C-alpha cells in the first residue's frame, strides 16, 4: 500500500535525543487526529526502540539513528527505526521479556515487550556488525472513532 | 526531568517531574538514592502526579527503588499514577509487587504557601 505521507528523521544517538525523536514522531502523527492514548502508545514504543539503539547498538560509540514514518490510506502508521550498530545475535532471545544485556544500567529488559503490547505489529531484523531495523505498525482510529 | 524531595523523619516523598526515560533515569536514580541513604529513609513514596511520559526506563527505576527499600527493610509506594503510565507498569507486573496505589484524579493541590485563609 502506498503511503499518503512520509517523513524522515536522522539524529545522533545521544540520550538527550530520545525525547526529541518520540516528540517529533508524535507531531507527525497529529494529522491523523489520534487520541491521547494512541499518541502516548506510539511515543512509548518509539522511545523504547530509540533507547535500544543508544544503549545497545551504539553502546561503545556514537552513531546515527534513522527514523522514517509513513501514513497509509487505511490510517495505519508505519514507523521504521534503524541503526548501523552492533546488531543482535539472537533476535528471538532479545525479544523475550526481562532479557537484558545491560542490567547494571537498571534496564528492565522490557523494551520489546512494551513495543509489542502497544503496537499492532513489531518486526525486527538484525545483522551482526551491520545494524538493526525495527518496524512498528499501528492503526490510528483517532477521535472520530468515538471510543 | 527533575525531582522534588520532601523528607519527614523516616518518610520521603519524591515528586517526579516531566518525562522518565533512559536519559533522565540516571539522574533521578542518583538523587533519590542519595536522599534515601543520607536521610535513613524507611518509607519511600514516588509521586507520579507530574510525570508526563514514561517508558520502560521508568520500570527499571521503580524496580531498582523497590529492591533498595527491601534491602533497607523499608517500603516503596507509588502514588498518583495516571492511566497511560499505569498501562506500562501493569505490563511489567509492578502491580503484583503491591506497591501501586490507586490513581487519584489529576487535580492540582492548592499550594501550601497560600495558607488556610484563601
């Protein structure tokens, strides 16, 4: 399905940009007139994915985080968060709740679990030494739906 | 992100302000822990009234403080947790640690300085 509108964002993987990136995606989403809950869900999922890039992918380096987002005609929003970091050797294991490789930083190991519970679909592809791409999809019903 | 800390004897309330994410969590953790340890706090209350956003970094923050209070033989309570924050907490099973208070309506309390005469 061809996107009605798209945007691209790229920024340095500094933790201060976590807030910037989720807020920027939320601002892009505003054209769909989402509910407060929908905005909060998407912001949280994006924050988890971007944090993973910064904490894990670029653990020992400073790299660039790339986000693209598109709005499809059926009101689905597709958000792609990509890094060129260390990659995940075992994606399935990384997605298990409570699995973390950074317990010293009090990482709860819930990033992917949170993404999966808040989004309709989460797709992760990764290549060791090359990087990781997370694709988040969520249908925005918006205020029109009258929940 | 900032935190306002109030201490009364062994009681401490840490009022969290703004967004809780990986970026802000470290500073919060350090401020809260140092106040708990120097003040010999046994009852810690985290007030989420002014938290605008929280991701799983907030879960790590709560679990870490829960462990700390357990080690000190004290207790942790979370108060004024709004619906959208509660969603992430319940997902993480924080409600099963029995520290999650009922959310109270989001209503600003009158400022203390204004006194009783208003």
